[in-house]
C-alpha cells in the first residue's frame, strides 16, 4: 500500500472549491429565465424538461452513491495504511457483485433510453401547420458567422425567381405567441446550431440542407438563445433572441416590416447619414427602398433579399432590441428613464467591430 491515500482525501477536499466554481457559474446562468432549459415556456421545451429532470435526478443519485463509496474506501484505506499487517479484502472474482454492477447500470440505461426515444418521437410529431391567420407563411432561419438572419416568405408555393422573401431581418426572430411555428434552419457558411433553451431543443444549421424545427412560445415575451455548435472565433458571441408577440401585434409587425424606406432629399433630416450609408455600407448591408450612388435600385422591386445576404438587412434596425449577433442591447435609458438608442455602443461597434467581437485570427 502506498502512502498516497490520506493525501488523496485532503487533496480531494482541497479541490472541492475548484469544482464548486463551475457549478456556481452554471447555476448563476440558470438564474436568467430567458435562457434556461429548466424553465420551459413552450411545448417542446416542456417535453424535454419532463425527460431531463428525472434523468438528472437518477444521474445525480448514482453520482452521489459512487462518490460516497469512493470517499468511504479512501477513508478505510487511509486508516489501514499505518497497519502494514492488514491486507485489504480482495473482492476480485466476486460473481454476485460483478453481475450486480453490470446489470444495474444496464437496467437503468434501458429505462432512460425508453423514455428518451419516446420523447424524441413525440418531439418529431408536433403538428405545426401555421395558424390560418398567417396563410402559408414560412420562416427560414440562416446561420452566418456570427449572427442569424430570418426570412419570412408569404407565398412559399410560388417558386418563380421573382418571388423573394417579403421580410428579411436579423438577430431578433419575431413570432406570434401561443401557436407552433415551423422554422427551416439553414446555414450560409459553416455548421451552426439554433437553440432557444426555454422554447425548444437545438437544430443544426448545415450548409446545403434545411432542417425543420418547431418552436412555440406560450406567452408573449423575449427568449434568449445561443449558437450551440462551434463555428469559429466568435462562436461564443453568436447569440439570438425570439420575440413573441400577440397575434394582432404580430400582424402589425408583419405589415410594418414590409414598408420600405424613402430616399431622402438634400435638407431632409438624416440625409447625410443616408448618403454615407449608400456610399460605405450598402456593399454588404441593405435598406429596402434605397437606390445606390449610380441610381440603381439596391433592391429589386418587391424583393427584400435580392442583394447581399451576407450582412444583416438594416431596413428596420430600430424595431429590434439587439445588434451585432444579439451581443449588445440596442436600447438603454436616459436620466429620465426613457428608452434611447445606446449610441456609444453602436458607434464603437461600427468604428471597430473586430475590437469588441473577435472575427479573425490576428497574427
Ligand atoms: Cu454559430 Cu456557433
């Protein structure tokens, strides 16, 4: 017997705070109900939670039993350590024990598997015919490095090239509350994974493929999410939100988002800003309704996504709550508590985005 046993006990005890750190961090993350797998606020998340709570309970119990057993054995070993005459009891070849600890985990895992498969089939089974008020409307969700765009198509059965999505937006996915919504999850570059923990499970966004995901928010509200597949340098900065509105509010939002912006005349408020946008930003970004410096329309009549899809469409930026891959709140409050645009943060982002959100490996 070596002399490490008592040291093992003290070392294990000393390391407890190190283990407690991540656990506390995990718990503090759960405190935010808007991004919490244990606070389901939609049908799919509810089903997942009904599975994960008992499984975590069982796994926790097994963990406590195993750890407890290890600690007891370590204590016994350290007591016997001073008495070289006592040999530990050899359990090798104990048929009953070996059968026991083989069968018990197998039974436990089989029980968990039955409920897991049942839940998976149930999740796949969700009937997500869009509510009649929305007609055939389809929402496609596109992952980009490192943000999400959302394209709303009102007549998806019209496959002619002229039929383009009526609404293209970013970061905030707006849906009506209380109804299941089917999303087509896609990617424009690498593999991402769309995840709003309190509403549904995850779905990978894979280039060249479209994966269905049904989400439902029971109540109007804001639900946070996080890309769940490592997708490059700013994977951790690729967040997203779902904003659920009541059906009448959602209808108003749909109409308002389809409005285009007018081209301003010299002397109008915002004219210079619009000119700067056209000269500098419109290579990648788009504002529906504007023409570029050569007088050519930036967007083809009636289509919102005809030009660049590789940077967020900014037509109705000020109707969103977040920007830069949902990393920053667009709004803050002034001294009187009134909502104002967080200009400092927005300007810092426009001046040097890579400084606040890593984008490439600088050597
Ligand atoms: Cu996108 Cu991780």
